[in-house]
């Protein structure tokens, strides 16, 4: 894992990971995006209006019943190219050391990304969505309806990020 | 799994799950809540202003650096009491059959819940938060900063839910 593309940078701290997993994940589909190399991916999903395709694997297609009535979805996917042992990171575009849980970096103990997407269309097992920033072929872990009542907090602040932008 | 409390209801459909997992999850802490039985849990997190405690396991504490500057967090946790094979469900409080991916039910192929919480305080490895609805002792999977710019969509609609309330 410690190759050039996904390696460790000065100021980053890795820990030894447990020898065993505590639970198992099924990949329930794949995500098709225009990006095949990490440096091509948008820095975050709002930077791109590319339409991506979520392809749900056959056994789970019935579980899409009702999803067509949602304007937005919360999509969980598995960042399978990321290292999992970093507790402190120095993201290239910020250049400062921060804890993994203060970042949305794909490198985390459980490399599960959560993205809010706009649903454009469903056709069979394929969902056209806008709002993803992951590599083509990324494994799908979950699809959830996005409820504004519980999921939307317009006035939320990430202090370190706000300070950096001032 | 098919006991009374977590069993299958009329109108629900289960599928055979794959024989093997595709990836593994580490439990990185535990969540302390006031609820020890499923029927005690709030139906959703906005129904309760109970302060819950997220206890991050020792090896990962450094990863909290910077989290204190966030007003809100996205918390992922593992609903370890839930069955994973339901593709169609009939939630008790709605009484209609819907696909698992149109519901926030804990029963799903990968029983990972995603909740937006308000951060009240951090003390060492313990985070006091408001906005959880899970059982006491639920395993923690991830903590992420909540960015209003990408995570907040105030006008999002879950059509089936809106129709049911009218």
C-alpha cells in the first residue's frame, strides 16, 4: 500500500491495525464514474456535475422499490484503494496536519465514504446520480433515502476549514 | 436471527446472502446511549435530545485532532443486532412494503447507520453528542466532519414519506 500514489507524507502518523476484523461487508454493486486515476477525481463532489452510474447487483434490485420517489440519496461506498492505518494526515491541498476524523479523506480505519447525491433517473438496476467524486469501479456498500429533516444542517460549521479559508 | 424481536413480517422478502464477505470492518469504539431495548429507541434521532457518548478506542484517539472545531459530525455505526437479508420491508410504523434502500431501517445488507449529530463536548476519547437513536453499546465505525456545503440539502424530498404524511 505504501506506494507513491497512496503513500505516507511527512507529518502523517500510522498505527498498527488490529489483526482481525470485527464484521464483514458485502459489495452490493459498483459505481461507474469518469475518473480512473486518483488525481483526476474532483476534490469534492460539488466541484463536478458529472453524471455517474450506480449499478446495483442483481440480488439487491428489489430493494430499490420506492427509491425513485427520492430527490436525493445518501450513498455509502468502499474506498478500496485507501490505506487504513493513518490517524494523523496532511492533505495535499491543505498542507496541515489533522486527525483522520476531522477529514473526509478516503484514508481511514474503515474506508467508507458517504456522499449526498441528486437522483436523476433509475432504469432497472442502474441509478443516474450527480454528486460523486470516486474512482470508476468503486464498490457500493449502501443506498439510503436522504431526509432533510434529520440529514440537513445548513448552518453546520467545520471550524478548521472555515479558519483556513479566511 | 429470526427471533420474535428481529424476525420477518408479512410482506417482507429475504434473499440468500453471499457466502463470503468482500471486505472487513474494524470496530473503533462504542456508543453509549440510554436505550437498551430496541423498542425504547427513538423512531428517529430528531425525536430525542438525549446526550449520548461516543467512546473512541485508544489506538484511534489521535484521529480526533481537529474534531473539536466541528459543530456537527456524521457518525457511522454498525447495527449489529439487525438481519441483513431483507430486500423488501414493512416497517411497523408505516405498515407498507418498501425496498430496503428507500428506508433508513437498520436491517440492510450492510447494517451501517449514518447519523448527523450535534457535538457538545470532547473530553479525551469521549464525545458528547445529540442526535443518535441506537442501542447502548452499538459499535462505532467512523466519525466524519459534517460539511454544510456538500452534506446539507434542505429541500430534499423523500416522496413516499411526504405522501404518507399528507
